């Protein structure tokens, strides 16, 4: 009996163990599935980070979970981790039957990685196997958008719509593309169809509002975006668009309230701080505006437009002596030192000049700027900076620091070395010369909707003008209100006597910046040239503006004027800082006879106005002298007659070392009389520009970004 009882206990124990094992396997299977469900719910809410974590946990329990691999790939794509997306998509393909979905996702990741040929091959292969696949057509359409072919993209979206006439992405994409092509009636028809078929979808109303905003129909846009918010009260993009619409209607107090609401939900929304600051500025509450900009920049220090807005406001409202200016200059000082470590002289100079424009009375900044000039061999400019620093310090203190003693010794040494320079010999102070030769106006056309930075057109146009503050040969002015178009810009430029006028257009996404520039003759109104600049990464706007400045200067001929004459020797107001080297040759022409050409780049003048030729023999930093060979029998040269560069020899100093690549190479005109690059740096810049234009590069645009956001 006892043995039987022991036997029964053993059997029950074995059954219990078996049940526990079976229960454990079942629980494990359920756990992988429940983790997948949890991840999917997080994914639907847009919490991709949480979804990734849960999908990975599910895959630890079941590495062959194909749907988990696929959705993990989708999440990493939405987080911008495109290499991981491809890796996870390949894993999904091993265990899932959704072959076309996986391949289409992989193709979209390849687009973002710049592997366009591979992406195209994938989409075409999907269509070969599945001729009615819509997502493959969306992928090919996006490829056409990147190449700038709106018509081909539109055709593919229409083709997709034929296969599913209610497809939300096809309808909204067609609406956006049609609007970009200027076909507003067609765009409105597509968006109305999307609303009819998907009237419970907040994104449909959001995009409908965006398109109405582009058309300038602000009341309709406000109604539509409020419908989007009513459907989804947590839809922050809709609140952002509503704030932009209200700002366009100058309802600044409402904008501030809405920005405060968004900030209350997420303090790190730098766009809300920016728009709040703009609204406060518009209400003349400058102190509050500066606080808002400061807070936004403390969250995101690399927001260039917000920093431009802050610095422009400080420049227009704060006294030069205000001690608060120093705190705002520190950002540029740090960047200047970073560029110095990277041996980037032009960028270093730009940052020091920005710091000095914010706090011009800071002697430590000016000392660093002076040291940079000394390093690059501009001793006369260095000496002028030392004198300015000395005057500034004497005004506030009678004591002398170690640096001041060093500066005084250096000043004495340089004065001695320069006792016999051209300025002394000709009794001319080169730093009081008016070198202005070009009069240029900058204008902009207002973009009806800027989701990232409202008023960025105006702010960037002012920043573009500021880029020329360190260019003595060009007087550049900006109109701070938008023009209606070319006609208004030409009228204003011609009546103001501009040599050239420039119309700027900008496009911005979260990761890229495009600057499109049209340059026209202020005299004839004909187009001179186009400049297209595209940059990504940090400092993309500043780098674009510096490239813009260099591109403008590279087409401006080097011009000077005669300061004095003695025994067939001329003194002129061009020197090393203007890129002049020994052996440079010029035409000498009558004052007032130089005109811009009717079409294209360069200048012209009548042969009867040519007085002779000038060849440089001695070069100082701001002035030069050389031999003058008159044309004809009579010498009719006058002081202030002009010289126009004809040819520049190889740019070398007396010691044979190249002077190209120093801190002033992108702050001076660099063309000959025909508008062709005359210096080595200008030639290199033109070569680099051509290389950029031919480079197969993925270029984002607001249109592409908007279409990509349609899920």
C-alpha cells in the first residue's frame, strides 16, 4: 500500500512538472506575442523608441518572428536609422511572406542613404513581380522628386490612384505636387477627395490646411487645421501650423498663448520659443523676445535662424556699450577657436567678425582678431588693430597689462619697419581711403508658409547683407520687407543706382538648407547669373551665406582708382588685401566710363576711354604702385581715373610663398574685366562649384519632406 502511494506521488509529480513545462512554453509564446502587440500599439502612437525596445524583446524570445522584424525595420526607418532599417528588412525577408512590403521599405531606406540606383532596381523588381503594387510606384515617384522631375512623379501617383482611387497617400501626394507646379485648382480637388474619403483622419485636414496656407487663404487654413486638432488634440504639428497661420495674420498675442501651450506640453520645442520671440518682437516687447530667443538657443544652440534673429534684435536695440553683448559674442569666439584648430582661416575670420559685430568694444576679441591678421602676414592691418586696442584700454584704465606691454613693443617695431612703406613715401594714409566700387541691393520674395522658421526670408536676407560688412569694395544694402517679384526689385534697384540687384529665395528642412540666388544688372534688368547652394549639417546656413558671398565676389571685376602719379609711376588704392600681386596688369580708363555689360558678367568701356596700361611693381596691404604706359601721344590721365584688372599672374609673395587661402581670400572681388576668375582661389571655387552641380546628391526639399511624412 505504501509502495503504491509512493508510486502515485511520483506520477503526480511528473505530471505537474510536465504541466509546468508546457505552461512555461505557452507563457513564453504568449509573451513574445504580447510584446509584439505592445510594440505595435506604441508604433501606432508614434512612440518609435518604445516600440523598438518592445520589438527587440519579442525577438529575443522568438528570433524568427517575421512581422516583428518588419515592424522593427519600419520604426528604425522613421527614426532615420537607415542602415539598421536595411539590416532588419533583410532579416524580415527570411521569415515573412510580405515580400513586396519589405522590399519597398528597403528601397525607401536606400533612397535616404543616397543609393538611388539600388532603390530604383528594387522598386522595378517589385513591379515586375507585382504589377499593381502601389508602394513601389510611390518609391519611384520619390526618386523622380529628388531628380526634380515633378511631371514624372505626378504620373506615377496618378497611376497608383487608378489602382486604388481612395488611397490617402496618392491623393495627398498629388495635391502637394500639383500645388508645387502651380496647379492650385487640381490640388484643391485632390485634397477635397482625400477629405471625403478620410474625414476622420487628422493628417488629411493638416495637409489641406498647409495647402490653403500656401495659397494665402488663411481663414480657410485656420478652419481646416482646427478640424485636425479637434480630431486629435495631441497633434502637435497641427498646433505648430496653427501658430504659423495666426502669425501670418499678425495675431501675435494669440500666437504667444499657443506657443506657451505647446511649451507647457514640451519645453524643448525650440520652434515654439522662436515663434514666441518673433511675436514679442512684433509687439515691441524686445526684452521678452530676447529672453525667448535665449531660452530656445539654450535648448538648441545650433539653430542658426534663431541666433540670427537674436543678434539682429540686439544690434538694433542695445547700446554698443551694453555689457550683455559679451555673453552673446562667446558663441562665435568658441567657433573661431575651433576653426583655428582646423586651420580654416576664412571661417575663423568670419566668426571673429561676427563676435566683433555683437561686441565691438571687447578688446580681448579684437586682440584675437589682430593675432589672426598677424599670423596671415597682414601687418599693417594688425598695427591698426593694436592702435585701436590701445586707445580703448587707455580710455578705461591707466595701468598696463603684460599684453599691453607686448602690444606697445610690437607697435614700435612695426612702425619702424614701415617707415619706408608706400604710404609714407606718398604721404597717404591707406586706412582712410574709400574703396567702394560696387553698389548692390538684396531683395527677397516672401514664402507664404515657413513651418520651421517664420520670417526666415527676411532674417536670412539681412544676414546675407551682413556678410558683406567686411568687404570694403562693395556697398551692399538690403530691403527688409518683401518685394512682390522681379518687377518691383528692378524698379527699386534702377532708381537707387545699383550696379546689380539680387533676389534671394530660401528653402529649409530639419536637415538641409537651399539658397537660390538670381543676380541681375541694375542698369538693364537682364540676368547676370544664377547661384544655387545646398548644404546639410551644422552651420549649413552660415556656410551657404559665405559661399554666396564668395560667388558674388568671384564675378565682380577687381577695380581701383588712381591716387597719385609721378614720372610714369602710379599709386593706386588696391593692395595685398585686395588680392593684388606684383605683375598684375590693368587697363587705365577715364573716371565714370566703366559700365556693367548688358547681359552676363563683366564690364565694358569704350576703347576711346582707355588711357593706358598699369603694371604693379610694389605691393603694400592696401595700396600699390607700378609703371604706367600711356596710350597715344598726349598724357591726359587724371587723379581718380579708374583701373580695371586685365590679368593676374600666379599669386606669390616676394619669398615665393602662395598668399592664397588666408583669412581674406573670400572677402574681395576676384574677377578680371570679363568677369572671369582672376585669382587661384576664385578658379578653385568655380571648379568646386561645378563639381557640386554635377555631383549625384540627395537634395531634400520641403515638398519631399512633406510627402515623406505621409504615413
